[in-house]
C-alpha cells in the first residue's frame, strides 16, 4: 500500500494509495487514530515522531502518515 520511490540511494516513502483494499486501509487509519489518541507521549519513540509530524502538518495528515508507517512496519505493500 505505501509506495516507495528510490533513486541514487535516496529513498522517498510515499503515502497510502487508495487503489487497493479499501477496508484494510480503513482499518489502518482507525488503528492509527487510536494510537494517535492513546499513545504515551513522554516515553515512546513513535510518539516523539508523531509529535514532530503533528507540529508540521494538519492532524489528519499526520494520522495518515502514521497509518502508512504502520503499513510499512507490518510489511503490507
């Protein structure tokens, strides 16, 4: 689901595409929303990454970025 575009050793990880399984994408976004609300922001490394994202972009966009990160972690492509 998350696309990867790599040239010259530089990796660019793109977002979640809408062309595949919509139900699985919806589950990933809902799971990311749950993590977004209930993550312990003082101790977790993922929480610090999420705080940095949220400072730079709209919360919904940061939420989809977290869903894409979760999709890459579980190996769904």
